[in-house]
């Protein structure tokens, strides 16, 4: 005859291990953000300011 008592601590620990594993997989699968876009925006902004300043000072 099977035991009708279910250990909630065992189920909670199993769920927490499952949830933590899923979070770690999601974090590992998430691609790293490249700093290329902010750097490009700063360089483009400096270039535009330089061109405007050059045209105003002529």
C-alpha cells in the first residue's frame, strides 16, 4: 500500500530547484547587450555638433 502522506518540503525543494534552474538557463540564453549603439550615437552626436559649429563659425 502506498503512503498517502506527501512531504510538502520535498515538493517545495524540488520546485525551487526547478525554478532556479529555469532562471539560470534564461539568464545564460539572454544575449549580451553590445555597447555599439550608445557609442555610435555619441560619435554621431559629436560629429553633428562639429559640423554645425563649423558652419556657424565660417
